C-alpha cells in the first residue's frame, strides 16, 4: 500500500515535470504498468519487432561460448540482470548454465515488481534448481546494493535493446555508473540494436497490427486511471519516426486538435495545440564505433561481440 502511494507520487512528479517542458515529454518507464507489460509481450511476438528474435538466436547458437566466457575465472558468480523483464530469452541461458553444472545464482532486477513476480514464479517451475533472488529496485539503487558486496564475483547483464531507451549522453552515464559498480575482473554483457535498413527499424515501431500504437496510447490510459487525468484517447495519435543519421527511433503522441486536459493528482490543466507532440520514447540504434567509445570512456575492455546471422543486433561482453 505504502509502495503504491510512493509510486503515484513519483508518477505525478514525473508527469508534472515532463508536461511543463517545451516540447512536452513523458518518461518511457511510464509505459510499464500491468497492461503495458502485457502489450510489450505482444510486441515481442510480432514479426516486425526483430530485436527479441535476434537476441534469442544469439543465445541459442552461442550459449556455450557465452558460458565459457562467464566461467573463465573459475570462481562462482552472481548473475545480475538489470531490467530483467519477463526474462524469456535469459531462461535459455540459465537453463544451459544449469545443464552444464555452472556454479552461479541469478539476481534479476526490474522496476516492475509485477514482472519480477511473474518471472520468479515461472523460473521456480521451469528451473527448480536455480537460486533466484529478485531485486525490485530502479537500476541505480540495484547497482548500489550489488556494488556494496565485494565478496562475490558479479556478471551483469543488460539485454534486449534496453540501453536504447537512453540518449547517448544518458547511456554513457549509465555505463559509467555500471562500471563503477563492477570490481576488477567483473563482466558485463550488454545488448545493442544496430543501425540497419531504416525501413526495417521504422516497421518495428510502426507495426501494421496497431500493437505499438496501443502500447504508446496505453500511457494515457494509465494517467487517466492512476492520476485521475481525462485524456481523450481518440484525440491523440501514435507517431513513430526513425532518423537514420542519429540512429534515434523516437515515438510521439500527437494531439489531433486543440484541447485541454485536466490531471486531478497534479491539480493541472494542460493545454495542447493541434498537432502538438508529447515525446514518449527514444530507442537509440548503435554503430560499432559508438559502442567502442562507450566502453573506452567507462574504462571497460571489450572482450567479445556476439552477433546474430543478419548482424542486426550485438550482445557485447565487457570486462572491468
Ligand atoms: C523495451 C526499450 C527495448 O525500445 O525497442 C518496443 C520498447 N517500444 N516497441 C524498444 C519498445 C516500442 C523496447 N525496449
């Protein structure tokens, strides 16, 4: 109950700040309520959303190579997965590690306690031999918790295209922060969606089924329910746009007319001009030079790249 109230206050603060900006924006973590989690599951199942399948292929074909890298130090390790989500792809790795009698425990973190509970329950059934220790904290807090422990070797994972939700500046700060939580010899496996045919990327965020549209608009449904807002869902449209120069796939909600929206929890009336935007998400696509710069500035060494057969996606292994 207390946790819920704190979340509402956090949401209200974020919404108030974001909608006061010009141009307006809302943080993408607001997508992930119960409904948003479910819609994202559907996104991962649609053919246009390639990143999930690319990483799945990498894990399927290269799980033993990954395991050998993880166990090269010979000591047991704690596998800390930041933003674990539903962990369906990770399960493939976890199962393989167990099958090979690898000595490790699994520490999934996610801001959504809802998703973590589902993940834990599934893993208890699928992999009963696995030690699962969920951390329902934001990345920064989870990292602080883990960094305080100097007794265990840690291997961090930040998979999917999750790093893409940060701008390049934010991504560098995030990787620096992560590197700060790593001790000498610790490893980090991070997923990067690469720049590719712009039409492939555009289709992944503007699918013909309307699933990504529902994902974006659900943010307004959530504000209506949780903050007592009165967004008219028929008066906003999903507008995704990929810029092949910067690699930024940006999503917007566009106001279809001049309108006022009232938000009870923040005591605000927000005005929208016709065609005014709310920027809701960035999914940054990387090139190899940018990944190398990220590593160098964070004082991390690149150990190895794992690529899918189309080279759409890379899981990159870094060492401190
Ligand atoms: C969960 C951040 C990796 O940016 O590709 C998918 C979220 N948004 N379709 C991404 C998302 C629209 C996804 N990440």
